[in-house]
């Protein structure tokens, strides 16, 4: 496992722009190497700004989106029309603007009986897409975008919740964390997250600074700060931080 790469951006806008460039560069490399790009989206305000930039397109972020397949790292168990839906946000800011087809986008199912059924269905979707058996070695995604809560959670892997310890599933249901809104979730698990070729944390804000410092400079328990469980093998992880989120790190 390689050490995480830490990149400190000028401000939140620069962070979003850097993230867009990193996504585009990773996509081009994946398409050149394997003929397709598999991207896992995250929710949150910083990714939303990044999606808006990708949706508008620039010379630096231009790529062949027809070769891209979009998945989601986690989802609130709400309808796609709900303001809290990660898929809904991504659809408005990125998917519709790029005119991605239904065959390219794989939202987590939330209009099913319960989050457990949604998790099982999404694992089956991943298995079918990658041509592997559910429950086997997880498939290798090209790029996973991640956020970080001020409680140390990432995706919907919350402190002290059983989802943090799931090792025999790629996708699982998760009860609400302590952050609003209090709704059940569906989330990818550490086994599939840590198989990704690359993971990219997008973290902004002073309220994240101490959590960032502890995760990157100490060894907190996974039940305390689940984000420490992101340890890809053989992939890499990059932390994109704004100055506020990086303000407690020891100067190097």
C-alpha cells in the first residue's frame, strides 16, 4: 500500500477545478488502457461544484464521455427526486449536461422494499456489469470520489456502525449516522472501495481540519474515523484539501 498523496489547493473553487482535471486525466488514461472508464460519484457540495465544471467542459476536462460508466459510492434511501438524493444532484449537474445515456449510469436503487434489498440489487448490478459472480473478489473500479464528514465518515460508513466491518459484501445497507438528515443509506463497503485503481478525497472546510490531521498523521480506530479504512491495494489514494481543511496538518 502506497502512502496517500496530499494536494493542498488555493481555495474551494481551486479544489473543485483540480478535482475536475484529475477526473478527466484519469478517464483519458483508463480509456486509452482499457477502452472504458468506470467512475464512482460522491454526494456533497464540493463534488457538486466539480460536476458543474465537468458538465460545462473545458479544454482541460474534455474527454470521450461515451466510454464512461457512472456508479455511486453511497445513497440516501430517498426517491431520486428528493433534494437529498446523490443521484438527483449528479443528474442535474453532470449526467443531463453531458447527455449520458441510461446504459451509462447506474444509480443505487431506492424505490425498492428497503435499503437491504437495494444493496443486494446494486451488488448484482455491479457483478453483471463487470462479468463476475456476486460475493467473489470485488471488481476493480477506475476512480472513486469520496467525501469526509466532520465525524470521520466516508461514503455512508459511519462511526460505530456495523457497515464499517462488512467484509463479505460489496454493498450494504447502513442506518443513519449522527448527521442530518436521519435517513437510512446504501453504501459501497471497504472491500470494493479498496480494490479501486484510484480514490480521490475532496475535503474542504475548517470543521474537517482536526479529523483530517488525525486520519493522516495518527492511527485512529476505524470505528472512530471510518475514513482510515480507505487503504487501497494495489491502487492509490489522493487527498485534495483546501487550506482550511489542511490547516492542522504538520508543515512538511
